[in-house]
C-alpha cells in the first residue's frame, strides 16, 4: 500500500497540530514562560562584571582564611560593597560584613548570604591560582584551601550586589548582603545573629547558594523542608579504678562498658526510633588503654548525633542519656556525659522555595535543570538564619565539563567558573522577582 494513496489535507493539518503540541508542550511544562524585561538588564550587567568577579574569586581562592580569621576576605568584601555605594557594617560576629542596598522602589527587606571561610586542607590542584597558604593547626603546619566553594559563594555575593546596585532604581525594597564567617565551624551565622546583623533591617526572607559537587554548571538542586541535619555531639568518659588484665573481676573494665554503649546506641536507633525519623549516631572516637594486660582507668567516647527537627533532637538526647546511664549503672561504672546541641537542621521553607522555583526555571532555561534532591544528614549553619527568617538554600552545579563529579572538602576540588555568571543571574532574578511580589503573595513567617 502506497502512502500517497492515504494522503489527505485534513490529516496533514492534524499531524501538524499534533507535532506543534508535542514540541511546545515540554517547553511550556519546563517553565519557558516569558521572561520579565529586567532579566535582559540583569544578563547585560552580569556579562559586564563576570570577568572581574571571576578574578576576585581567584584572588580569594589563592588567599584562603580559616574560620573567624577571614580578615583579608572581609576587608575585600567591605571595600567592594563601599565602592558599590552600599551602606556597610563590618566586624559583625567576628569578621562578618553586611552590605545594605536600598532600592529605588517600595518593597520588602530581603537578604542573600555568602560564607567566607576555608578549610585546613593542602590544595592538590594544578590551578594557576591554587592556594599556597599554610596554617598551624594543633602545632602542625598544614595547607589552607577553599575546598568547600566558599570563595565562589563570596564572589556570588559581590556579583549580585554589583548587578542590583547598578539597576537600583528598579529594585524594590532593601537587599541585605551578608558575608558570613566560620560556616565550617558551624557558628558563624549564630555569632552574626547574636551580634545584631539584622538589628537595623530585618529581612522577611533569606537566600543562599552552596556549590554542588554532583551537578554540571547550569543545573541546581533543591530540597523542600529539612535539607540538612541537626549536628549534635556527646562526650562520654567511662571511669574505672583500673587493674591487671588477668584479674578483670577486681575492677570495672571501661572498654567492655564502652563497647556495650556503642552497640546499645545502634540497637536503640533500630528499635526505638520511628523509621521515618532520619537518625544517625556515629561514635567516631573511642580511646582507651595502653597495653594488652592493663585494664585502663577510663575510656573516652565521642559521637556525632544527626537528626531533623527540634523535638526529635530533644527525644534523642533523652534516649541516649538513658541508654548510657543504664549500661554504665548495670556494670557499676561511674561516667561523665557532656551532651551538646550544635548546628540545627537546615530547613528550606517550602512555600518560599515554591515561590522562587519558577524564577530559577526561567533563568536556568527549563524545569529539567532544577532537580529535587534528597535531604542530607550533613550540617550547614545557614540553618541559624533560616530558623529566624524563612530561608532557602539552592545548590548550584559546579562540576567541570571534563569531570563526572568533583568533591567538596577534598584537596582536588575544582569548580567550573561558568557557574559564577549563572549564579549571579539566578540570585539577582530571584531577589528581583520575589521583591516585586505583592505582600499577600510573599511568605510571612513559619507554619510549622
Ligand atoms: Zn564545607
Ligand atoms: Zn560549605
């Protein structure tokens, strides 16, 4: 049967209609709505400063500084903000810097946060701007490296401040640019809050980026709700009078007691914790003893405890305290327990996230470039800000084109600098779009 024998104009029209539906539907579905006019301005301004911001990022990368010692970086940030004409406050919570941009239109106060600290890691990349800096940690000399991308986060903060200050007559409200110290120590954000970073201007929403070592530039990960875990710690010391290894009945053996504690805690998770409550207890430190035939006078255990939510962390603390007390008492072992709450779980406000995702899809070029990720049990101290103010952290792909993945906190971590221009455009558009929403369409507080 010849095809031409079945040809008719009606069918051709139907086919054309089907074809156009098939080709345009994914575009519509992938968020290819019309871009607002100021996106063009953001793109032009980003293109104009991209090389300068990349140069600054390389400079910061070559001169990394540890938590609360970010003096050079903070001075660079403050100087850059000043040149942009922002109102600047320095020395907040140590080395933190706040830049305030007052837009030309009425609108809300919003904030963007970037962290500035580096890690005590000896860089092993062959980048021309690789860090050669050294630092003494515990009396030992080690290298210093921006191995978590905080040099990029700081550069993005400067880039977005530069773009929005150059179009400030179109910016609604006030934008705060928060350069934060000591993320890696988990308390820089808390120190800035305690030091009144939002004393004069209280933002109603705060946004941040973290580099993503699993995605290529142009892609981003997001997690609604809990994205990172409570990072709590306990220090346990099990005591004994010590004795001869051949006479174990004459004293408490703190190694045996400590071993029971480790196993009882793992059993507690599997038997006492709701399977839906993500929980990790890792005893990462267990030190005791000096010889095969001596029962030591103490065993030291230290653990990290990960969970989501305030209630869950409080319940876990009770269960861990009770388990340790039970084991130690049953062996007649005196003990000391020091339980500390650390960085709280990072909570991405779901409605705030939902409000900015269409912007992100538009800027990145489609919904398929925005990928929902699973929550992690890692910690991120942006959580302190996001507890006070509805907040969202997006993860920005930085894997270079020639690599499958790269790894933060590794001496060989490298990032695709194409992500810098993308991140500047993305955050500038997020802030502009969100600030332009009428107050009834913006998120107000928490509904937890
Ligand atoms: Zn890190
Ligand atoms: Zn980090």
